[in-house]
C-alpha cells in the first residue's frame, strides 16, 4: 500500500511541477562562474563543473579529483550528452602505478642539455620504482625529499596506429613538466593535481614511433608533500555513442540552485541542481541529499520519443582510484537505491587538506515507478545499452572492484516516452551517508541530520522524496530573498557574487552536536592547510551567518570557548584551530595568533549580542572574554611580530590593521559589559579603546592615508577591521580615518581588484568586500565590487571561487572553495544592522 501511495504522490508532484516555474531561475544571472557548483553538502560531498559548458569535461571535487556525473538525453534514438564526459576506455601502453610499479631513471641534480631525448646517456642516474615522492603520499616506492627531481621512462610501442587516440595521464605535486620523445607537452606552473588526462594532438602523436620511446619529466616541490607519477595509454573503440554534445543555451548560478538549459535537437532540456541548504532550517541545511531535476519539451511542434539518463560511479566514495569498492542495489519502502563505498571503511582515519572522503556511502536514488529505473552494471556496456536500445542493463545486485578499470556505472533512467510541446518533468536524488563526520575531543560524532542515530539515510531520502515540491519552492523563495537583499544593499553584480558564494560557504562546514548537545558547525580550511574550525576563517566568513542565522555563528565559536574552559588550552588568548579535518582534538597549527584570534572572538561575540539585543551568549564565557580582552589591552596597540590572518603575506611587527582589531575587541568588550549592566567595567574599557584609537591615528598617519605598519613609511593596507567602528556607531577613530582611507584605496585599484596592501599586487576578495562596506554610498561601494566581479567573470583559473588572486592578471594565487567568502555579505550585514537600530 505504501508503495502505491508513493507512486500516486510522485505522479501528483510531477503534475504540480509541470504547472510551476521551478525550472526558471528567480533571476537570470550573467556572471560566468570560474567553477559551477552542482552537488553540494560539505567539504567532502562537493561536486563542481570547472568549465563554461557542463558537457565540456568531467565533473570534479574542489581538490580537482574526478567525481564523475554524466548526463544524456536520447531523442528519437539519438543521444545528446549534456553533462560530463565518458571516461576513455584505456589500453595500457606504459601505465601508472595504479596498474604497474614501473621503473625509471632519476636524478636530483640539474641534468645536461638533451636529457629529455631518447639518445641521452643516463648511466650515472639512479634507478627506482614509481611513484616518486614524500612518504606521506600514496604508492611511494622511491623517496624524493628535496626540491627537484628529473625522471626518464622508456617504453616499447608496437603496431602503432596513428588513427587511435593516445592519452598521457599524470599526477604531480608541485610544478611539473612532461616531455614525449624530447617535446614538451605539459607545463603546469605551480599546482598539484591527480590523474590528469591529456589527449595527444595530431602533432604530438607524430612524435611516437614503433620501438623504443621515452617520457621524461621534471617536478619542482615548493613546500609540503611531493609526488610524481605518469603513464601513456591508447583508447579502445567504444560502441556507446555519447560523443554528440547537447548545445548549452544558458546557465545561472543562484544561492541554492544551478540552472542549465540545452538544445537536444528538437527537444529543449532544463536541468536544475538543488542543494536545500536553507540557512534557517538546520535539518535541511545538514542533510546530504541533492535533487537533480529535469524538464523536456518539443520545440518543433512535433512529438518525439525521449529518454533521460544520469550516471555516477563509486569514485564519489574513495580518495584514490586504486581503493577497492563495493556497490549494491537496494529496494526499500517504495524507493530504489544504488549504494557504493570503499571496502575498508576507514572512518575519520584520513586527515589533511587536499583529500577526498573514503568512508561512508554514496547513493543514487529514485521513487519506484513504471517509467523510472536505476541499475548497477558495466561502465561501458550500460551506456551502450542506453544508446542502442533506450534501456539500462539488468541490474547486478552487488559489484566489488579492485581496479579503476572495473569501476561500474551507477545509472538512472527515465523513459519519458512521447514528448510534445507540453513539458514533461522528473528528478533523481544523489546523497552521501558519511556514518560519522568528525572526531571531536576523541569521540566520533554523527552529522546533525541523524539526530544521534534516530534518523537513517533511508529516512532522509524518503523525506526528500515526499517533500520535493515544497523544498524546491522553499529554495526558490530563499534564493529570491538572498538575491533581493544583496541587490538592495550593493547592486546587481554584488548580488550575483553572493549567489555564487553561498553554497561554497555552507559546504565548507559540517554541522553536528557534541555529547552535551551543543550545536557545532566546523569549517575545513580548504586548500590552505586543512585545519578544522580555524578561528581566522570563522571571522571573515561571519557576515553571512550574523545576517541570517547567529546560531550557526555561535556553533563555530562554542568549541573554541569550551577548549579554553576545559583547561586543555590555557593561554591568555584563544586557540587558532582544533586540529586537522576531520580530527578535532586540539590545536595543530605551528604558531599562535594571540591578538588575531583574541580580537576575532571578542568582536564576534559582540556582533552576536548586537543582533540578538542581549549578551547572554557572551555572559556564559565572561571570564575567558575578560582574560582575552586584558591581553589586547596590554599588547594590542602596537603589536609585536605576531602571526595574523594574512600571515601568507609575511609577518610585520607594528601591524596597523591588527592594532585596529585589538582596539575593536576592547571596545566590543565594553559594549558587552554595558549590555550586562556592568557600567563601571563598560566605561573603563570603552575609555581605553577610545584612547588607543586616538593614539593609533597619531602613530599611523601618513598624510592622505594610513600605513601598513606604524614604522614603515610609504606603505598602505586595507583597514578592513575598522568596519565594526562604523557598524556599531562608536566613532572611536578621529579625523575621518575611514573617509581618508576609502578615498586613497580608490587610487590603488587594479583591473581585478584592490591589492591587500602595498607589498604585493595580489588581494583577498573577502577583505575587499569588508573594505568596500566602508564606502559612504552605494556608488562608491560598486567601484570596489566591479573589479572583483570582473575577476570572477574572466579569471582563467577554473577553480571554485578563490579568495586569493592576482589583481593584475585575474589568476588565482591559492585558496579555493573556502568558507571565507561568507565575508561577501558584510554590506548586507551592515544594512541589516541599520534595520535593527531603526526597529529599536
């Protein structure tokens, strides 16, 4: 009976969707995202398309690891691929170490000219097995611990067929160059990537010949881990015809949804990727299930026979392609699932920065019906069956794989039948159950949505199925609210940047509770060092959460307070972090940031109190706040050579912006004391803050602007920390410091933004948004936003939105997919604070 009811409900929902506008974005977005968010949930379940066109290449995790989603529409027996690419069916020629522990010659000394040629004499070089690298990297057989390595690998080629496609594959960390028979084919610059697949051009293929050939490589390691592995492959012919590409007509990235439209011959196809990350609904925010919705209609007034195809693989659930996987077909309560994960299930064992999850299970799911099917089977034969017959292979109940070449297809198909001008619709669901998410203080914790094990992943999928229409409508309403707020605060380009940033911010966190029931929301320091719950990520990301849900802001701070309260951290300032994601057992960062983190925590506690109209949260940790504030009073005005959040730019003593943070922290403590009716304390610390601000202005003044550091003439820097003085209306800093700085910044802008300071031309876009919010009017604000928009729209660095980029070239320096772009909402927060004041 329940299965029948579910089928009827599905039919009703599909009918309602046809009558709705769910496939039209609430606002068309012109911004070309450097990488488009598709399936988003947390630091591990995060899939992007780093291309202009969705079918231009394989979808990826933010680390650049392949996390394949493939989509196609079959129209009158012709297949149109709209998403991803079919993995080439490779025949080994000189395979990488996931197949063969190959041997090569190598040296750590700069070789003589001609070292890439086959005839070069490498008798003095050493010999070793791949892969080459530091011991913390996978499959290392030859240690490489210094800066540079040069490698030569010979191989034999017989029966060369130049009509075949040939591919070089390589993994590297960091700067990498690769040569085939003496010709350079790859030069990566500073980057690190795994299993990059590079098809040889017709010109490059001419370098191959029967007999002995050589691949040579040079890799330079800048910092951290080092790695080199490479190989050559020939593509086998495929019977499945997925080569024909749908024509992409549009893409719009909204806060919780990404919309695409394609032409597939006579059929128009709309695709919507939805992550129900509603910031005011913690269950939906944390539930790791996304919808992939689709709508088709005839555009030539004729009827056409149409089938929709969606596919992924167990790669979603492993960190390395060599990890064995197990996949199963399940039917439960009127729904069908394919479940896939690693065999070993090393829950929370692997920690670090540029890694993917290898525990828990990925799911592809659908409600049962007579026209929707899912199947688990051979990767190439599944597509052949769909292409030739418009069907899926009979499903296998279980598949175990030990090699990447054995990776099965996890496939979904909807037989839409005859399609005319009236649209037909449907959706599938994709999700991930990580079982346990975080190890916090030596105890593994489940994600919030599980409610300590009371809710299963199947419960979550059934809820998502039953509430599809209402959730889609809520996401549309939410997107409209976010866009409207941002546009009113800062204009259209600002709103589009916020739309792009939203899912990135949320998905850089994991929501859970500790054993006391405290709500915790831990960030991962993506692509910077992998730290968990870093305070100087919490600080720049705060505007989004302060504006829309302060409970999540508290959830980032509570564990830092509790860490100090427990006695495990007993310094007179907060910790920098709680570990390396996903292990949160205590600080691992090599240096402290006393003024930085102390100022951050006090300022944010004050901001929460200002929004909530009470200081109840701060009161719980008053003793700690007092200790941290007194540290700022003693050391904050003229900081010694301390680390700060911009430590990548170098460490300068007497940092003027860091001094502002201390002053605002002290002022914030005074504001908190006043809200707690501690008048004497409030007066005391407010007076100290005012006196320090006056002294600061005297020490840092350089005529038409203020210095980067008190003792450094002819320097300047963004003083973004002063935003709190404006927001709280304290007027601590005399002589129009803010006005003078804003006017000066406008003279220093480059094509892609305002540099962070006078030392380098690179910038941090989150801090630009804070600085822009200092503007006296929206016209000035837009002058700061426009170059950031230009960067996002034009950057050749096709990575999830980077907060650290060059302002002259628009290329990213480092940092991607980080939570700090929550700082883009500073102008929205400023406007909301004005509303709070007006209401009072």
